[in-house]
C-alpha cells in the first residue's frame, strides 16, 4: 500500500503531512473521528458512519467539511487499499490556545489508510475484565479524547485480557473500550440502550436488525453483573472486531467458556450481509454511467 494520506483536501505522502501545533485537536482533543472498514477496495457502510459523524458535528458545533465520502473513496483508490480501514479525524481547527473557540473556524480534516487483517467471524475467544466507568457522560460523541479508553485497555493488557468492559457503579455493563457488548439471558439478547452512556455502534445497529430478521428475541436492556450466572453466552462487536464471543469476565468463564449458538449465527449473518453489500457496491462502481 502506498504511504499516502488525505489532509485538508490534498492527497500527499504521509511523511510530508504537517499539523499546526495550535490545532485544537492536538491541544484539547477538540475533534471527532470515525473508523471505516475497507474490503475488496470498497468502503463498507460509509454513509452510516458519516451520518453518525454528522450528528456529532451538530452536537459539538464543529464545522462539517464537505465531500468526506468522496475524499475517502479517492484515498482508497490512490493508495490501492484492498483490505484494511480508514481513520478519519476532523478537528475544530487552528486558533490561539484558549478554551473558548473563536467563531468561524476552518476544520482540519485528516484521513489515514491502514492495512488490517480481519479475524474470521466468531473465531476468537475474547477475555474481558470489568472496570468502573470513569468516562464522561457524552460517550455517544465519538471524540478523540480517549485517555479513559487507553487506560482501560492498559488495565486489560496488564490482566492478560483482550478487552475492557465499562460498568456503572450499580453493576450495569455499558460497553467495551472499542466495542459494544451483548449477552443472551433467558433466551433473549440484551444490550445497553443507545443513550449518552455508550457509542451507538454501526455494527451494533446492524446486528439489532439481523437479530430481528432471524427472529431472535431482543431487549435493549443493559446486562447486569449481578445476573452473569444467567448469561447463556456473550459477544462483542465493532467495525474492526466484527462479532467475537466473550468467554471470560474477570477471570471467570461465561457459560462454561463456550462459544454460543446465537453468537455464531449472528457472526455468520453479519459476514453474509457484509459480503452481499460489498458485492453490490462493487457492481455499482463497475457499471458505466450512460448518457
């Protein structure tokens, strides 16, 4: 893959990209980001990611740049990226360092491509630890201010685990550091409702639809640690993660450490949807425009 990036409307060598030290993304974490999957040279569900980003532009007042979708597709073509992802970051822009941003700022737009080998569906046995959720109360905003998640991932690594699960003071399991979390209990799926306490994942939303299509009972009700003995299975999901089973929490097995039937079904359904979507999108790209 060519070592290129997109910066403020230009595709250029990554080694030549420069960000102003007075950029508010650098100084304050005053920035938003998205990660979008690329498969067979196609950007998967880009519109869904950009729709979520648009909502956070409105929430934060950061100016929404035009033509982000076109910039993503142009960069994928320029670097000849077949399988991987794009990291897309938009900051409020450059200004003298003061907490109150001046009006009329021009956002900084940075898009970075990366190669990535995606795990097969439901192929990993994920070990997790729980930790008191010390993050801010606007987790639905996909901000670059991720020090809390970084600390959580460090804790997981130190414990020999793969993922952190953030839990409220009264034992409600909210989400993972990079993923959304589901359990099956009493033959129904449970996952935290999409409110300000979690990021409304694109894959999470897709799985809700796939579960309903498969006739799997579903409750957007947060799992509770006090009920973990009743969990029949558990899994995490995300753009880069896909659907992967969670077999351990805080050193104790979940459902005997087995990969659950519903986890496998939803992982397979998600993979099927993705392949069908990519195939259809590739046909559209290959079809010449008449007229």
